C-alpha cells in the first residue's frame, strides 16, 4: 500500500522525539556516573569505599525493630542507664519506665530521676501484684509481667552456672588454675588446667515471715498507707430507774505503713551488659531479688526500727514476752511446756495462734525432749512430741502442739545472757496480723564513673526497694528469748 506524505511526516516526528528522549537518558546516566567517580576519588587510604560513598545516604531505620517480640531486658536497661545504649536501642525498657513513671506520678509519686541523660535512674517493675489498681491498670500490669518473664525465657541453667563460676574466678573467690606449685616458666604451663564442675551455689537463709503467713499489701505511689484501728471498747453499766448512764468512749488509733529504703549494690563487668544473654539476665535478677527479700525479712524479725528501717517483731513494745520455765545464768533451757505457754499468751490476748518461727536446731531440740520414766528428771520416758509419721503424711510441715513451724536461720543465734553469746529465740503468733507493705517497682541507678569502675570497665548498679512492716495488733505475737539449743 503506498504511504502518504502525512504518514511519512508523522513517522519522522516520532523518530525525532525518541532520539531526544534517549539523549536525555544518556545525559542523566553520564551525570550519575561522574558523581560516582567523584565519590570513589575520595576513597580512604585503605582503598575500601564505605557504603555512603558508593550508594549515598539512603533513609534507613535505626535502632530496634518496633515489631520486636523480645521481653524486658535487664542488661539493656543497664545500658540505657549508663548511656551505653539509647532509647532507640532499648525501646521496650524505655517504654515500660516511661509509662510506669507517668502512672505513678499521676497518683502522687515524686519522681526526680529526669531523663536518661543527666541523673541516671530508672523505674523497673518489681512485682505487678504490689502495684495498686488505682495507679497502674490491670492490662498494663499484665503486659509488664509477660515482658519480664519473656526477658529470661530460654535461659540455660548450665550457662548461668558457668557465668557465675567465671565471675567467682575473676574476683579471686575460686582458686586460680592449679598449674604448678612453682610457676609457668618452669614447666607449669605444660600442666593442663583442671576440669570445671558445676557451681556449688551459696546456701542462703530461708524467708521466715512470708512462709509463716504474713500478709503482703501494696503500698500506694505516695509511699504511705494508714489503717484506722480501735484500741479500746465501750463500757456497759447497770443503772437504776431514771438514773443517768455514764459516758463511754471508743479508743481509736492507727497503724501506718511508710516506705523505707532497702538497697542492694552489685558490680557487673561491662561485658555482661554488652553481650547479654538470658542466663546472665536470670542470674543477676535472681541474686538481687533474693538479697532484697532476705534483708526485708530479717528487718521484720529483728529490725531496730526508726525513720529508716522497720521495727522487728521481737522489738515491738507490746508483744507478749515469756521466759523459759528453766532458766540459767548463761542461757535458758528448752522446755516442752513453754510451747503451750506461748500459745496461751497469744490466745489470752484474744488472738488466734497460727504458728512458730525458730531455727532448725531449736525444733530438733524440742524433738529430743522426753518425759521422766522412773525418777524425777531422768528424761528416759516417751518423747514429748510425736516424731512418727504415717505413710500418708508424706513430707508434711513439722508441727509442735499441732501448730506449724517455719524453720529459718534468719533467726539469730547470737543472743547474749551472762557469758553466753550463742543463744537464740522463738517467736510465734497470728502471722496473718503482720503487714508487709511493698512498693511494686524497684528503682535502679547505675554508674560507670569513679576510679575503680572506670579503670576496671565495670558498671556499679544500685537497686532500691521501698517497704515497711507493721503489726495490726502487737499482742497477737509472743517472744521466748535467750534459749540454749546445744544438741
């Protein structure tokens, strides 16, 4: 088919436009190539251009993935406090701290920690059950509990033991490698190091008060809680016809729980913060929480009291105090009938006796007691307390006179009478009447400054727990002191 002049003109026009477009593209490519050559000409002396020289500076996300599923990290929190990491690298920890602080400040908690820069302090969840509902919502408490649990999920106990062992070695608590009794320069280097067994962990005391049944109550954000208390009853009178009825007033008072500081400080090598693992997380949390729990428990038993520490049960002025039936100049004897005297003292105060707290060897001293057989004082008869368990009893909690016993070496064995300084005591009563006020967050502070911390590349971490202990009725408890329990 013949082509018209108009069609030839249109084809020519399209060809010109295509060539122009190709020329523009070629110019753009040439410009980009020249820019790349210019950047490569500025390559460092090592001959390896960095990514920004080759590819420019694209928009890239910095820090953690916002959709991360990891839990609350104790180590990332320490890194945040010491500014080894920023908020973008520890989003979960900063979010919990920020939300928890806002919740508590809204209910009267005074926070002076400022931001991460400057004063390095941090609020972390201790126990969600100790956060009052009015200040921290149930959903937030549940979220914190899940995140804290996930933070040590998958922790390997063997790995924890290895970390602890290496820490003990570095501190000189475990002996150095037994290469030689001379030195490595004279053949000791040829001796193989000993094999490392599993760590023999520290034998700690057992908590007494909570195990005996003391009640733990949450302290509000302002750190004070008052319980109104009736201290005296009204009186009744027999009156005659048209005679006036005498006045009778109720006695009232209050029991106040006021937060007091219990602190613990640990020194951690910065490698644990930089290269944290679930095992290291679980190890440090476990050690700090156990130390705080035992410190609070001991104060509840024997604390001197005052503005800065709780008053212990045995130092409360209105507690029932009895002496051993058989006393000595240098310590009193453990006597079976004193068990019933203690129970009677509590019940005479209109309280319900719920159990004893004593050292293990005190219990076994009671179990050794026997009645007389032939002559007075021969102690050759039957045992006073039943030691035989039936098959169905299993490993039931030990009892005296039918009441449970909480055994704990938290109970002192350094009470003094006469020349004896190794005496102990027993305390018993209605343990549900003892209140342990606990603030549900623990305040952390950390520093890498100071001659020792800086030189040794360490982080010093301080944890502060706010708590107090009070008895609703001091007469609901009884104290038997200065016992000699030599077996």
